[in-house]
């Protein structure tokens, strides 16, 4: 679980290193290509056998997948890795709290909302566009979870996810070509973008698949809470992105809200 989390956030940080050459769009395009190659190798979807009832959630999942990554990387470019991932993390937290009926969960929602208010507090240096992009990524992540459940019920194994990754990669193909023609990529930029795809898509997917065979889902979900903290630390070490006390407090509020909510669930 530690390896998966660190891999995911390190991949995002390496992708950010390629922004000056490829921009967020170019990096996301490469990441979509890598994700498609990995998931196609694992899922081996039988595309011709899929019915329209199976295809339409796959197409929606593909759109959400691409939009989620593009909005997140654009947010990272504007407000930094730690804050962008914290805002994105509100997506799965909202899905978890929406299904709950306890007063404690309502308190956790208020705590997380307080963290967002701290991040978005009015000040001259606030980048509201970056924050909005982070919230778009959060909405996409929530949609991604719900659509994944639907696709998983209708298509066996990882075939649905693989088909969605393929569609997303094909959609981003023209964008990737346009970016490459407009801004010829350097070997370093391409390497960073490919590393982002491998570390943020391939490694976490396989690591999580293995982890969930040995770790209860509740424990796994609890550990997921530390991802915003890992993102902030990786952003500091790899990208030199420093956060103030208020930002750390906001990250702590969102992490605590998720951790308390999951840790107090009854099996």
C-alpha cells in the first residue's frame, strides 16, 4: 500500500517536470497511452462481443478517465501537487459519506468542508482556477468510482476498464500528436511523461490488485487517506513545492475526515 501510494504521487510529480515542454495536455496524453497498453495486456477485452448496454458505461468511463487526469494535472500545474490531490480526494470521500447515515459521518463531512474553505480562503495569491480544476477532478473521481462499479457488474474482469482506457487513449491521440508537432518533445520530457504513466497507472493498478487479496477493503480505504499527505511530501521533495501551516491544516482536515469515517465503519 505504501509502494502504491508513493508510486502514484511520484509519477504525478515526474509528469509535472515535463509540463514546461509538453504541458499538462501532452503529459496526460502520454499517460493515457501507457494506461491503455497496460490495461489491454491485463484485461484482454473482447471488444466485438460487447453489447450497447455494456458499451455506453464504458464510453462514459473513458470520458471521465481522461477528464479526471487532465483536470488534475492542470490543477497540479497551477496550485501544486499536494493541494491538487487533496481537492481531488474529496471525490471518493463524498461517495463514501453520501452512502452513510451516521451523525459521525456528517461531522466528517463538515470537517472536510472546513479544510476546503481554508484552501479557498480569499487572498491575493489564491488561484481559484486551479482550485476549480481540482474540484472538477474530484467530481470525476467520484463518477469514476460509480461507473467502475457499473462496468464491473456488466463486464467480467478488467475488460471494461481496458476498453475504457483504449477509447480514452484514442481520443487523446490527436492531442498528443498536435502537442508533439507544436512543441517537439525532448527525450527527458518524454521519459518523465512515460514514467508518470507507468508509476501512476501501471504500478498502482497491479499493486492494488495484489494488496486487496491480502488486506481488508476497509483497511485499504483507510490507508488511502494518506495520499494527500504523500502528495504534499513528494511535491516538496521532487518539485520543491512548499506549503504553509494553513495548507497543511487543510490537508490534515480532509485526511482526518476520511480516516475517522472509514475507521469507525462496522464490518
